[in-house]
């Protein structure tokens, strides 16, 4: 996985969690249920639903990916394979680290 794909995967994981946390926090306003009991459940459900809906919509409308923090799902290369980039094909080391013309990408 290239550093760019890794960063994109982190962003696309963190943004739905943040959205779920925000919706969970908002749901506790005016609700008389013990927040310590309901917040983790609401967070998980809202984040999962949000992610699933945006990923499904992204299949039809790629720009919707911005709702996950970055458009386009990250791509991962198999160890020892190669990755196609706008600059050309880049070999991938057996550890899955992309190597460019000046050495391993960090």
C-alpha cells in the first residue's frame, strides 16, 4: 500500500467515526436515556450506516467520496506486484512498500 493510499484509508475510516460521534452526541440532547449506555451503540450504528450509504452512492457518483474525507477508495497492490500511477508503473517490494526511481517511498 502506498503512503497516499494508507493516508486515504485512514481518512476514510476516521471521518465516518467522527460523523457517528457527532450524531450520537446530538442524539443525547433532550433524550432521557443514560448517555453512557446509548452513545457507543448509536456511534457504531450511525457510523456504519453512514459509511455504507456513502460507499454505495460513491459507486454511482464518485464525487460523493468526499463525504468520507477523500474521493475514491484506496487501492492496494499485492506484495511483489506493481501499481499503475499517472507517472507509470511502479514496482512494489515484497513487503508491499512502493519503490520509486529514488528508492522506497516512505
